[in-house]
C-alpha cells in the first residue's frame, strides 16, 4: 500500500499507511494528522511513508512494558545472555522494575517517570510487597551502585525496543544515571614500603622481583 490521505476538515488531512502486522497479528496501520493544503499533504505522505519504511517511526499499536518484557525474555534474554546474568536480570525486573513500569504503555514512558522510579529506589529498597516482611517498607535505601545496575538494565532493554521499532526513542538515554563514588584505594607510605623491602631479603627471588616491581612502578592486576 502506497498510503492514502483522508480529509478531516478544512486544510486538515490524516495520512494513513498500512504495513506489516502488530504483535497481536492485526494489520499495522500508521496514521498522522497534518494541517496544510492537499498538495502539501501529498508531500507529507511521501515523507511519512519513507520514514516508516526506514524504521524511523515506532510501531503504531503500543504494548505495555510487561508485554515487552515477555518479548525481551523470549527473543533476547534466554538466547543471548548467560544463564546467571539472565537470572539476575529477571530478579531485578520482578522485584522492582516490573511492579513500577509493568502497566505503562511502552511508548508512553517518559524520562521523568524513570527519574521518579530512581528516587523511589533511593528511599525504599522494596517496591514489590512480599509476604515474608508482612508488607512493611524497608528503611534502608538501595546503594547508588545497585540503582545504577537498574538503570543500565532498563536502558539496554529500551534500546532493544528502539532496535525492534517498538518505540521511536529511548527515554532512559535522557536520564542522568546515579553517580557512584569510587572506593578509596589503600596504599603503603614511604616508611611502610621501606620496611617491606627490608623484609624481602630472605624471600625467594620471584617474590622479591614481583613486589619490588610493584612498589616502584605502581603496576597492579586488572
């Protein structure tokens, strides 16, 4: 189908283009309303169809985030992730991300929704109520490192949604992730290094060489 134009009012037209199928098997129909002359609407239609064919317009029928998670599990998680990684991601999804975003329409998730979610995690480690704690909220907030892990998973999943043309852009890309503090490194001072070198005199040569090189070059395991 090359697309069609429906007159909706004075200098108002609806562009219609049917292409492929929705996830539920129905025909995917893309629409866009423009306010211009008929000739300009024809130009708009050609541009609209080109964007759709190039994957620059999201799927017309939105699904919930919960439905998307099932697609992500089936077509990516169980196939491309290591079992341990997949199990950890599913646990994060089921305990916090799904209880918050599950009912959201995938294309309606905004950066502000994600920011609000992170703020909630900073104040309560448990969004999903569990039986074993009798519905009580936990006072200890999640660490910024753990919140950052939630952010990375959510951003990666929404990136897949863009790649699969389920949404036009990734709202998580517009959210500043939580900043984590680097741990303070402990090191020997000059006196401690001197004492260490003195105590190497009676040690095997391989230990003497390794420790001496480490002290004078700062080399360390990666």
